[in-house]
């Protein structure tokens, strides 16, 4: 039985346990009419469902974690070669080859007889592991269900136990997000420190030239790794995008929330949000084929030299792409401002526009700042539009009419192809990723400062 089948069986067991607990609690309540039940029937049903499935699910997770190590140890003990003389990479390759043969992904004709025997042995070990796991889970499910069913009494505080379990699950879900962030940061920090063992941090953070040469590790011709050209390109494109998106997005949000009729709002808002669902590669192609040539021809008519692939092209198209992030979120925030605040302002003689500027927008400021922050993070992390529309030229320039490159595009370039992942040319991608993480963190801190300074408290 596969792992997916086991999970489906556990879900079925939970459904059955819920029904059994429901019926059992009602029967207990009928048999003891003079003693009130502490919790409702569905609390007892949920308690039985959890006791029946949760311990078995924990055993499944532990088994999936520990079983591969145990199986590999048993397999290596049966291999007729001296594994102690093998290096870690050679041992990993050998185990992967045997695993491929066991899963019928390898070419049997090219395998040694001992490899075929090891593959058969591995297949048998996995089958035995599945049988033992299924039997163990069945026993645990049966014990959990029986114990929980017979423990249902009027004094059993089922609701309290369910609330504690839910609280633990919520804490675990929150911990997953925190631990994931910590793991990402630690992985980037480790690789970044390796990169700084090749390239000095001062050269990386203050260098004005980006020209990695993809040379062999240890040679003196490793190229230049100046961050400033990439940071300038990222800031320039994101700035242009925000100049396009913030005014348009806020004006769209204000119109939909304050001026538009309900019928027009119900039609226009979904149409605007469609922009957020368009793949970014489509925006990049649109920028390359339509917007870039249009801006180039417009610049020629005005006497300006605008490249078809430039920061302006990428920024304008990116701004169009992130308009829904600002307009939709800001619209939702504006509509949540209490109507009593609008009525009070209008009752004091303020016009509708004054009410929006002096009452509605200040009240919705925290949400609007959050929407702008989300849009800024989206603009900083965008890749495909920049690849197609910005020219991919890492130059330190403030001219929006010239081709530039960004940090995200450079990360992709450094990690693609047949590269040595222990070389500074590849390790620099982790340093760039960590820099982007710090930039995003600073944006969050700035947003918190702005919200705390300017938000207005209402009773």
C-alpha cells in the first residue's frame, strides 16, 4: 500500500471515528439522563476521530523519516563489496543505481549480478517495510478508536481536549512558516560566507563592474562581482513600476470604492484583477513586441534615444502588471472604513473629495501601505519581464532609456548551465539572494514605521 493510500485510509478512519463517537456520545447521554454531558456530541465525535487517526499519522511520519536510513543500512550489510572503502559520493551513486534498478528505472542489461541481487533485496525490504507499517498503523488505529470510544463519559471534557489539539496544530502551522524562513536564511548565509572567502565583501557591495568570467576555482581571473550595477538596475525598474502602479492603482481603488455604482464595480473589479493572473512571460513578450518598439518610435519622434529593451520598457509593463495588487487590496481596505466616519465628515460640511482625503485615506493607511509594500516586493522580485524587456545589460546607469539588468535575472544566469557550484561564479547567486532578502526586510521595517507614525486610532 502506497503512502497516499495510507493517508486516504486515515481520512476514512477519521470519518468513521467521528460517526462512531457521535453515536456513542448520544447513547451515553440517553442512558444517563440525570447526568449532563460536559460537551456536545460533535466534540466527542471529533475526539474519537483524532485519537483514531492522529497517533497513526505520527507513526507514518516517523516511519517515512527513519525507514530509508534503516533500509539502506540493511542493504549495505548485504552488498558483497567493501562499502567502507567507498567515498561518500561513490556510495551515494551506488545506492541511487540500486534504487533505480529496484524501481525499474535502470538498464538491467548493464547491471552487475550483485547489483541485480541488491535491487531485488531492496525491493523486498521496501515491501516488508510497507507491510509492517500498514499492520502497525492498523493496530494503533484500532487501539485508539476503542480506547476513545469507551472513555466517553459525561465527565469527559472532550471540548477542552479538542481545543488543545487545535491550538497545538495552529502553533505548528505558525512554526512551519518561521522555521522555513530561518532555514532559507541559514542556507543562504552559509553559501554566502563561502562566496566571501573568494571575493572580498567590499568588492561585492561597492564594486561598480559586473563581469563574472566563469573561470576555474582557484585561478586569479575570476572576473568582477560588483553589486551596484545590479542594484541600480533593480531600483530603477522597480521605481518606474511603482510610479506607474501607485497612482493608477490608488485612483482605481478610490473610484471603485467611493464613486462607482455597484453594477459597474462588480464588472470592473474582476476585469482589473485578471491582470494579476496573466503569466509574467506574456507580459515580457508584450513588452518586447509592442511596448518596446512603441517607446522607441515615440522617443525618436521626440528626439530621444530610447532603446526598445530598456529599464523604461520593463518598468512600464511591470507597473501595469502590479496595478491589481494595489487597486484590489486598497479597494478592499477602503470599503472596510466605517460608513459612520464618512457620514460624520459629510454632516460637518466636508465635500466628498475632502472626506476621502481627510478621513477615508488616513483610516485606510495601514492597509494601503501593505498593498504598496506587496507591490514593491513583487516588482523587486520579478524576473521574466526583465529578461525579455530590460536588455540584460548590467551597467551602472540612472538613464531609464538604456538597457540594464537586475538582481533576480543575474541569479538565474549564475545558476543555469553547466556550472561548478563551488565556484564564486555560482556562489554569488546566494549572496545576491541574501541581499534581496535584506532589502525586503528593510521594506517591511519602513512600512511598520510609517504605519505606527501616521495611523489614526478610532474608538
